[in-house]
C-alpha cells in the first residue's frame, strides 16, 4: 500500500509521521488489499486540520477532522476511515452472500 503524509503550510515533523504510521496498522488489519492512503495536514487559524483519502478496491473513502490538537485530528480521521472501511466491507460481503443465495435459488 502506498502511504503519503504531507502538510499544507505546516512542517510535518517526525513525531507526526510516527503517530500517523502507528495508526496505519488499524487499517491494514481490517483489509490487506488497500491501495493507497493520502493524509494532508493543515492549519486553519486555531484549528489543526487533517484530511485522509483511502483508496480501496472499488471505491475511495474520505474523512476530515478539525481539532485544536493535530494529534487528535489524526486520531479522528483514522477512526472515521476505519468505520467507513468496516461499513464498505460489510456491504461487499452482504452483496456476495446475496449473489450466492440467488445462485442457489435460481441456479
């Protein structure tokens, strides 16, 4: 999986990079076929913003968070991406189960 962490008008320190990389394990445990993850960090007045785009087979998931603390923003973005990935995987497995049921009934 490709992982990119960048900052808009903010320097991405090694501590921020380590924090985001540590959170990456949560996503890879859910699905090992992830294509890419792009995290963009920015500062908007007093808000520390994090934006994540996760490329998954068949779709792209996106999440944003704005908090006073950059680490909290990163945590929230990963939490949102994890819940979206779980929902996406359930949708795919439900679809496959429904197709298998229909094949047994009509096949």
